[in-house]
C-alpha cells in the first residue's frame, strides 16, 4: 500500500479500538460530534437533502420537520462510519445482542427453500443487515455487491469487517460472471442496495414518490432467470444507537410470463414501491443525501433550498 494508505489503515485501527471500549452513551456522544462537524462543513449534502425533501413531499414539510430529518441523516451517516470502525474490534456476540428481530421466519423459509436475493436501501444501518444475516445463518453464503473505493486501505478495512461477520463482497465491476457461478450452486444469497439513481441506459423507469426515477433491474433479472424469491430487509436505529430493529419482508417470487420486459418492470416497481413505503413510515432513517431524482429532475440539485435552515 502507499504511504497514505498505511496512515489511513493505522489511524482507522486506533480509532476503531478506542471506540470499541466505549459504553453506548459515550459512543453516542462521538456520533453526535462527528455529525455536527459534517453539518458545518458539508453544505453540498445539506442542500441535496433539503431539495430532495421539498421535491419528494411537494413542499408540504415544515422547516422544523426538515431540520430534524437533516440532522438525523448526518447522525446516521456518522454512526455508520464510526460503527464500522469499532466493529473491527467489538466482539460479535456483543454486537448481535443489540438487534431486535422481526419476522425472522421470512428469512428462515427462504434459506430452507434454496437461493434467494436480499435487498436493502441506504436506510438506518444498511451495513448491519449483511452482518446480522451472515452471523446468525453461517450455513448460507451472503455475497454483497458493491463498489470498491480508490484507497486500498479502506477496501482492506471493509473486507476485514465483512470477514469478521462471515459475509462476502463482490466488486460491482464485472460481477455478472460471479453471480452466475454463485446462483448455480445451493445455499447462496445475493445482497443488493437498490435505492440510488443510475443512468437511464442501465436502469428501468419506475415511480418513486410519484416521480419518474431510474432503478436497477438486476434483482428482477436474477430472480426471473434463476426462479428465486426476493426479500427486503431494513434496519432502524434507536435514538441513541444502543440497539437496532431489523425487519425481514417477503417481497415477491419470480414473475415469469411470456413478456420478460413486463415481468422485470413489475418486479422492479415493487422494489421501488416498498422502499418508498418504509421511507414514508420513518423518513429520518433514509439517506436523503443521494441525488435520487437526478435522472429526470437534475435541475432541483442546482438550486439552494427554498428555506434557510
């Protein structure tokens, strides 16, 4: 690794160890401090968040509600980063005790019946879903598709964290051949995060908050090709991040008719619709910093929010 990578790796380990020995109350204070720093220096994400809220809710949210959601977004972002570091050293059992589990039978049935796809969104602790599933059900292999960073040190830390909990990581580049190989064998599941904007030539158009957005069809394509079900899993966070609620939902079996394009469209719309449903239930858990509406409505990100916060 380059010198900068060595420094990042060393500093991250020191911070992770120190965080791992803190009680939940002190850890929460660290999260609040980092979130405050983000809110001071990261104006771009602030504007993107507020513009997303105005657009998605058609300017119906009051200033106080938007401020609460914005602040919680910063806190959740800080939590995900700091928690990833402390989990390099925290004992697995201690971490798993923080979860309150809902509808686990959905996952158990999927495991019993064969391969399946696990979807989540950038919602609550999205990294926690893979950790929990891989730790609690080691007999099935969960391979999470994602994108590597430009820093070897960060990639190494992420890989180490995932290995601690038993999940595998697949680089998004050239992932197709790996998915084919995995799903041709038993006891494999594929994890995907599916709530970001993608280019129109890569995705399909769906309705999200009654707006036209692009959505990745990969889960729908894999479900139809291998005749496997799609689950949706999301994790919400307690106010002080001392415990987490993880929810398992059966979304759909593979839809297979003579019209493959229509089948994929229907399954993909289900995914967008369910993501919207959980966001409306608890909007402060979603990562509103993404330019989710960019494909068709990019102009909303070129302006300052309508109200100063």
